[in-house]
């Protein structure tokens, strides 16, 4: 069961760790839904932090811009009235993702979890890939963009760690990708949620949960990603994850101590 914070096609100047780990095989991640060429461009400046919107998608900040991301997250959270990553009240200022959600299908956390649950048992091939999630990601324009960002080649995703591809696929099937995010790298997926003010420490059904097997609190230590099904109230959460240690989509119970944080897609239902 390997630790893969970044998918195999990637090239980076900074070192990427790959080690064996008992909890799970980990996958890629996700940054923002890339900005579309259609639709008008609108920039929201929230306490000095800018989030660019185009065609209903939120552009991600550069990966590995740690200090600016922290500033942006704080500013966006304060401006949006978010406590623990969740809207404090209906009267609070709305985040850009919440505004975008008005133009998307009404989807609940239960809807998303039902889609994820329907994939339980899907298994990778003996090379660690070959799932519908790999094929979907490779055929998407996001794959070309992440290759341009990270290096490598699209074919490298065919057998790459796929936990983030699975979560991204679920959001796509639900029809709410612009407020759900998509990528193949867990770190940039977490950065996207944080930069857009939808990041926190509260376990909630339908939240995207990011794990560090070393139990650290840095986004750069993230190893794995899944979906929260339930907070069990005993220091654990029940999740649905792809790319587990068994190479499947599975339901798991995980200790909260392994959680770095939660990303909150916009649900309306």
C-alpha cells in the first residue's frame, strides 16, 4: 500500500515523498475547477483576497503558494461569515462558490453520498489503475491542464493513484463540479477549498476529507482524500473512499486524528 501524494505523471522541482504505509493506498488531489472560456469574467475582492470567476468556475491559486493561501483563506472566511468552514448563518455574506451554486442543479450531500456508495466494490487492475475514474479523468480537459501544470503525460494517469480522481468523478456525476472541485493531486484539491473559504475542521456528511497518516496539520502532508459519510461521535468518522489499501472503493472508519481538514462543497437540498 503506497503513499502517493502526487500522481505518477508529475514532475516537480521540490521532492515528492513515496513511502509504504499501512493505512491506505493514497491518490492524487484536486485544485479548482479551471476557468472556462465562456461567460464573463468577474473578480470578487474580499478583504484584499481576489477570487476570479469565469463561466461559473473558480480559478485555483498557484500550487505551493502557502503563505498567500493562508492569507486568502483567512480573508475569505472572515468575509463569508464562516465558522469552522461552514456558513455561520443564512444572513452571512455569501462566498463565490455559494453564488455559483445558484446556477447549478440542486444537489444534497445525501445525493452525492448515494453516488459514491453506488461505486463501492469497484476495483483497480493489477497495475493500480484501469477504473472508470481513471478513464474519465484522462478524457477530461482537466487532465491536460494538470499535466501542463505538473509535467508528465496524460497516459501516466492510466495507472496512477486515484483517490482524488474518484472524489472528483463523484462531483462531476452529481453535476456540481464548479463547487466541488476536481484534480488528481490531494494537496492542490485541499488548497482550492481553503483559498475559496470552504475549508475547516468540522466533520459533516458530504464533506471532502483530507488525511495525513502522520497526523500532521499541514496541507503538504496530505496523503489521501475521501468523502465523509458520518461523524460517529466517538473520535472517528465513516467515509467512502477510492484507492484504499485494498485497491477498491470502500466504506471505512477512520480516526479524526488522521484528518488534516475538510473541504465543503456547496450543497442545496
